[in-house]
C-alpha cells in the first residue's frame, strides 16, 4: 500500500507542475515587458520544454540514485563505479617501505663434555668380592696388608662378614650352627637368596649379584655330605692351563734357590685316595721349571712317599740337604693330614700311614718345620694343600667351618719360615673344577705367576712377597668357596717376616 500511495503522490506532483507551466505564459503575457523577457527563449507564448515534461513525467531512477533536473545522480555517500552507485571501498592503507627484518642469529653451539659412566673399579686379575660396588676383602686380610706395608691397600675396603647359605645336609642343630657361625665371623645369607645348582665360576656369580642386587646361594655343597668333586681333567690339560697364567718365562732365581714338590694320592690302610694330588704336583713343578726359571736339578719332586722315605728326605744328609738350598726353599705338599684329638698335634700322612697309630706311622708337622729350620736357609716357604681333621674322610659337614683346636702352624717361631695352609684346621679342602687341582693350589699358582703383585693385593713392584702371595691366595679361595660351593675354606699363614718369594 505504501508503494501505491507513493506513486499517487508523484503523479499529483507532476500534474501540479504541468499546470504551473500552462498558467505561467498567460500570466507572463499580462505583465508589462513580458514580451521582452520571453524573446530570448525563442519559443511561442504558452509553449513548454518537452524534455522537462518528459523528465517530470518519468521520475524513476535506479536504486541508489536521486532525480535532479540534470538527471539521476548518486545518493549521498555513494559513488558511481562501473555505472552503478555503490558504497565506495575504503582507500588502501598507505604502505610504508620498511627494511626487511634481520635474519635471526644462528643458534649458539654448545659443546657438551662427555662424561664417561662410572664403573666400579675392579682388580685386573682373578676374582674379588664387592661391597657396595667397591672391591673388598675380609677385614683380617686388609689388616695383614696394612701391618706388613704400613698402609691400607689402595682401592679396596674391608668386607662385612662372609655370607653362607644355611646348611641343609647337616646333623647340627640350629643353635649349634648359629654359634659356630658367630665364632667364625660368618653370617647366613637371607632366605631371599637365589639358589644355584651346579658349578658356576665365582666371577659370574658376583657379576649376577651386582646386576640384580640379590644374593646367589650355591646349593651343591649344602645338600650333600660329600664335597663336590670334579675329576677326569687330564694332567696335561691342567699343566697347560697353569702355564697360561704366566705366558713368558722369567730369568732364573738366584743360585741356591731350591723347590721340593711332594704329592700323596695312592693311600693304603683304608685312607681315601687324593685324586687331585698328581695334578697338583705336576702343575706346581711345571710352573717352577717352565715359567719361574728354576733349573731341573733345583726341583726335587717325589710322589707317594712312605714314612721311611719322608724321614730320609728330611734327614741332615738326605736329598733335600744335598740340593743345597742356600738362598731359598719352597716346600709344596698335596695330600692328606690328620690331627690327634688327644694331643692336638697335626700329622702329615705318607701313603703307608695308619690312622690308628699316627705317632708311629705318620710324620708330625712340627718335626717337619724343625727339620727345615736346621737347614739354615734364609727364606723358607711351606705350602700345604691338605686338611687336618680328627678322622680320615672325604666327607664335608656343611658349611665346612672349623671346630677343633689343632696346631697346624709352627708352635714356635723359626727364622725365615712362612707356612701357608689350604684350610683352617679340620676344614675340608675343595677342588677347583676348571683346573682339576685343589682350590688352594689353583690360586696359589696364579698368584705366584705374577697376579699377586697386581691390585688390590700387590703394589706393582714386580716382586712377590709372602704376605702378597698369601693375601691373594686366601682371598680368592674364600670368595670361590662361598660363591661357587656355598661352603667355607679359609687358608692360614704363620706369623713371620714378610719374605721375598720371587722377582720378575
């Protein structure tokens, strides 16, 4: 309706305008001088402009335009672009030339210092126990080294009490076992320890313990009354492995250096045989002659001697005296020993010994020590691969802790004499399965080959002294017995001066 009304108003306006144009000439003709005013238009009186009439009669303009006498023009705020009245776009922003942004500086190169991972220090040879990742030895061995050299061994600490699995194959009561463990400074391993059956080298057991943080408990020595035996290793194989400890031969020892090597394996009178005695003696002799430079005539080797043979050997005019050990003497013995419970004396058993008559058929250890002292040799070393129980047996009572009072070491000091025993009193000696020798002999030979002079037991002066050799041997025997057998074996040393064993 609004559009209709708007169209009606436009029409009224047009008619009004037309009427004004028709009337205007008549009025003009009546005014004085009207003819003069109309002359310039050159049109008759009463006529009107057809264009004006058309414009007034056709008032429509496109959207956005308004009517003017001159035609349609754009409404205010609009501009004609491409024939249409539209809102003019805003002017483009003024562009100000700016210098290109500077390139970012290259990232600062940081060189990080490579820090090698911390690795627990390990001794270069053999097996070592560990206490919190640090090589450790039993406190008595650390104390012995400190006393002999005036300072603690570098890079090693004293271990806590040795850990052994609580024995299962024993007739002892729990109270007796606990008392025995306390007397020997031994602690039982926790029940959470991982049981291991069969032989595992001690270095491998220690490696697994460090990796897992758990204790490993060998059970072979705990479940059987008999100590594990590993026989069948050929003598030649044993000798070859021992010689590999020290690949290069060294110059001979000073003149007057003699060695006496004795092996007892073929026993009689119901005494169990010693299956590893032959390998022990052969390996010891081979090391002396092929690696340590001993001349063949300076090594006296005897096997399976009787009591008469032994007495003759140690006599003032016997074979030992004839060898003239004027500088040093090493006596090595692999065999059985016995102790008399009534007297506390320890005896070395020849092959014809009778356990029921030790005084008449065996040789007392103290007599052997006194015979050696009479030689007048400045440096005397005795190494005994033997145990000295009160009864002859190859059985072991787990955990193989000593419980007798036997004099296996010299009862009185003998100048220049050092005695090493494979075990503490009546402890059963164990066999090394890798070499087929006694466990004590295995580590004694390796230490004598040069390993005893290395850290943590030695000082690297290319000399092996009796304390160095004993500490090296005793430490590795103890660790191997505990970690590979679950038993205890504790070598002993007599109180004596720290004597030189060899230079190389």
